[in-house]
C-alpha cells in the first residue's frame, strides 16, 4: 500500500509537469499567431499602386476599401473596419489579361492597376487590366493597340468584396483607368483609349454601372506636321466642386522609333502643364477663366487656352490638381532636366496656384525629390503627401504642409519610414478617414513583390501577421 501511494504521487507529479509544459507550448503558439505587423498584405506586385490609376481606395460607412495590383497583375481588394478594428481580404476581384505570358520580354506591364468606386446602391466597382488592347480584339477607332484588356468587375453583393463578376460594358482598349462619382450618383470612367497614339475618353453611367454610354473623347491625338511624332497626353482627373470635374495634364511628344529629330527614338518625353474643367451638368468644358473649350482638345488649343506653365526644355511627369472652396485650383507636377538619356534627370515637384487672375509659381525649395498627391484646404493651406528617399538611405512617406499658398513647405507628419527601402504611392483615398489616407507598396531589392501598407495620421494600420501572408496560402 505504501509503495502504491508513492507510485501514485510520482505519477501525479509527472502528469502535472507534462500538463504545464503543454500549456506553455500552446501559449507560445497563441502569442506567435497574434503577432501584428505594419502591412496588410504581402502580395503587391510590381508598381502595385500609382497616383495615376485612382482612386485606389475609398472610405464608406465606417470602412476603408483598398485595391492594388497583385500576383500576375490581377486586381486585389481588401477592407479595414474602423469600428471593429478588423481586416478582411484581400480577395482577387478579376483576372487581368496581362502578366500571364512567360515568354514576354517585359514581365510586368504595370499599366492595368485597378481603380475603385462604390455606387449609390453599395456595389463595388473595379476597372483594371488594360494597356490598349491588341489587334486581335478588332479595330480601335480612337487610337492604336498594345497589350491587355480594360475590364470592369463588380461585387456580386453590396459592400461584399468576397465575390466578383466581370461585365462586358466598357471599351477593352482602355488604360490608366480613373473613376469619378458625382453627388447625383453618376459614374464616370476616364481612360486613354489605346496605347500612346490614342484619344483620352470618358464613359458615363447613370444606372450604377450596369451600362455605360459610348466613349466621348476629350483629348485628341494626331500626327504632327513639323516633326516625326504624334501628340499624346497624360491627364489626371478628379471631382471638383459641385458638378465640376477638374483635370491637370501634360503633353507627351510621341516620337517615331526612328526619326530625324532625336536619335533616342521614342522616349518618355513630356512637357508643359495644363488645367481645365468639365461641367458634368451642362457637359461643357472650360478653362480656368471660364472660357469655353472645343472638344476633343488639340495641342494647339491646349497651348492657347489651358496652359498653366510652358516647360519646354525640362521633362514633366504626373500632374495632380485640387481646388479650394472658391473653385480656385492648385496644381503640382514633377519636373526634371533633359540629360540626353532615355530618362530625365531627377524630378522635383513644382507647385502652381491660381489667384483668380494668374498662375503663381511657388519656389518649393524645401521639398525633397519624390512623387505624391495634393490636398487643398484653402488658398493658403495646402498639403502634399509624398514618397521620397532621405539622405540617410531611408525610404519615407510623409506629409508636407504649407500655410502660404505653397511658397514654403514644412514636413509635419511621417507616416512610414524604412531603411534601404522605397515606396510606390497611391493618390489620396476618396473621402479618407484620418487613420487611412493613402496606400503604399514597399520596394525591396531582389523581389517584385511588395508589402502593402494603409497609412493615416497614426501611421500604418496594423494586422495580424498570419493574415497578411497571402503568398504562403497557395
């Protein structure tokens, strides 16, 4: 009996020890599974977001919805609930025609990144996947061909990102998709109707995207007679005040690959800065002085009526505009020197403000090199959301504020910084929540994949690391 008592005590101690060890191991697993990170997904691909394809995010009824280019250039959508602090997704919203050919020399095209819109019925729309279409898709009546197909996907249920349907109701020749929704619910999809030598157009929907009107041209491509080139354009389109849509744009000299003026052939050479307004109620276009414009706009008329600044020698890139409460616009554009190569020298932001009589250029000597978006609060108050690399080899996403109309800027907020990294940046999220203003993808050496971040006034919105591992789920 004594022996059995000792055996019983020993067994009890052993079981207790094993039980404690087991409990400790489970706790370790739980802790690991609840580790949070700054990014919300790991499968951004190439230039996963950009300022030109926009908006890449929208805040709606307490939730921020975001989209980006993922694996094989397919569009992905996720959302963050600001009340419950929970993430959902990302889900693949469609299948791009690009990024699937293993024999193609250029592996990542990057022109078909998604833009997002939520209609008045709550359905979520994504435009994606195009770089002008191909000749096998038929004749392009408004330009030339290149690659991919411009597609339109819609969520199967309102405010549900888990299931999608691709509709055949927009031109497949599009690229650089940009969505605008007006206060009355009308939807506008702006895009270039083909490759470089194509008109820029918009298609309008008055029934929440079920159908779209035929494309309407607003910027005209045409052959030049003085040099071996064609007129081409790069606009950035956004909602202004009331019924207005505002447009900032620059000009691309689309030189022939073999021409007698420039031995470099076809290069990404862009010049000048322009601005105009579209009144969606009257369907009339005008310049900043309220003078009417004949559409589609030609290079000659653009120079005469819509010029913000002639930039003839340096190269431009990515104009962006916003207006104050009085409708007076401010515009930014990247400008760099022509160095005789197939790319310009480093570009810096130039800022211009319309004072009611003329365009005023700001000095902006405080701004670093980088790309970003513009937010105008008043004629004097303006912010630039910017990605740049510091002198210490740190990639940074920050906000620079001006209180003198853009004459001087001061860095007031750093949303994210990473050593030996850079970022691709979206335009500002539509109607942003203060905690979720912009989307960025982190550029890391040695990989085409990007960690995706949603940034706001409190920095990146965190997520459980396990939920971000989209690539490892396959």
